[in-house]
C-alpha cells in the first residue's frame, strides 16, 4: 500500500522511489525554475531560495513572499492530488536574511481493503508536509552561505496493512547547506574577457538527516539527500534585454545494497563516500542534467525554456519545459508547463503539469538573474 502511494506521490521512477523515503522533498516548487528545466541553484534570487539554495538569501534584502501551486500528475485527473509551496524571507540588519518555507503534498483519498478480499472497509487520506527555517549571510562581498533546518511529516496511511500493525506515518528532521558565488570580476586567463557580474556558481546539499521508518526501524529508508551544483551566465545584459543560460547537475547521495543482499542503505556519513565507489560510467548515469534559458525584457516580461534529463536506469525523467513571467511594481507572476521530450517513446507522467507562482516583495521583486547590486550594503568602511 505504502509503495503504491509513493509512486503516486512523485513518479520519479521506480529506481528513485526504491532508494529513498519522502521523495516529495525533491519536487521543484516554483514556476520560474520549472520553466527553466528545473534549474535554480546558481540563481536563488527570491524567497524560493529556501528550496534551491539557502545561500541565495544572503544576497537579498527587504521582505518577500512566494506562493506556488501545482496540480500534481494531471494525467491522473484527480482534483485532490496537488502540491503547495510557500516561502517568506526578511533581511535583518547586521544579522543576515532569515527565511521560512512550507511544503504540502496532498495525495488524495484511498480505499482501505483487507488482505482477505477486495471488499472496501473504509477510506483514508494521504499527505505529506515539511516546514523549514533558513538563514543566509554574506561571507565576502561575492560569496554567501546559507543553511536550512526542516521538520518533515509523512502521513501515507493511518492504518496498518496486512500483518503490519504500525501506521504508515513517519517524522524526520533534516538540514540543507548551500554556497553561492557571484564574482564582481572574473577574467579568463590569457585574455581580457571579464565575466564578472555576468556569472554565478551555486552548490546546495539538501535533505541531510537520519533514515526514516514508517512501521518499524528494520524497514527504514534514507532521506533523499541531494547534491546540486550549477551555474548561471548572462549572454546578454543590457538596460532592456537580458538573456541568461542556466545549468544544474544533481546526484542523490544514497548508496543501497542490492535487494538480493538485504537492500540495506548506508548511513549518510558513509553514503557520501560509498556512492562514488562504482565504475565511472555508473557514476555519470547517477547524475541528472537540467538546463534552461531565460529572456527578460525591461525586467517586466520573461520567456523561459528548459530541458531535464535523467538516465533510464535511475528514473527516466526526460522532458522539456516552457514558462513565462510578469513583474510589475511589487508583484510578480510566473507559470510553467511540462511536455514530454521530442522523440520520447512514451508519454511522461508529468506531461501537462502546470505550475503557478505569485511573488510579493516589500522592497522589489527580483525579476532576473541577479548581480551583486542586490546584495546588502556594508557601510562599515564609510
């Protein structure tokens, strides 16, 4: 029962689901990043940095709220299958920027049957949530550090299944750590080309925590600890036009023995090493690749395009994304759409997924890949 619910939960592919618990923590929350092929670790310039890279909070000032909604797996045509994400951040003078986020995935209503027959004896609802507090601050003029602490609750079933007497309910705690580097000056060796204020690099290690179990500790699974690296580069950066290229690569830091050998998963402190202990070809296949392009006109209107690829052996997510955005005064609106990649032999389960996001900023809404002009100003030298 629980495995079936988990498949409905994310559809990240059988290999991914077997590897971790609570994979809903990996769902891209906001429309802007989704329209860019689910990239964002090197941008992280709004309240959604709580998900993509908490270090991005360090470059932000003022206050901002982001609200995001997704009808999850629309091909199932289930109105009670949806995903919500909200985030808030505020800069505190001389301290840094503090953020908070709330994630909720509603999985709908399921029928309860007995192992002795197909008769329905009741119903139950499944849902999952996570609440996080974050902090980001500048380490140098160009480098920021961020951290999140989160509480996770998974309520797949409040009744046992078969001989299992426990409930399908789990609780966990986890942390995220991130770095974001935006150099003011970056000269290519042996040339006069300066990429300063045009390029940024990001790293986020998310969902760091102990294993999770639903029924008993002997059936525990690891959290989806995920290492994400990326960059963003402004091909065009003019007064009225900006074109940015983004690339993210990510890898689950999970190592599990074959199920024929018991299927035990290494604890995280060990998995961050053992997950690399395999042939180079398998290591490369473990990475997911995402890229996207974003064009802004006058910081008012945005068009987005992206591509996401995952090897068939770890889930086979392979799709293209489209998106658009509007900014006016303190308000911002984004939407995105997912489509199966051209040439794909089968329709992707996320085909037709629409995401909608609303951003409200007390100071201003960051509309594009930021430069250091948005970083908090240090007046100590004046």
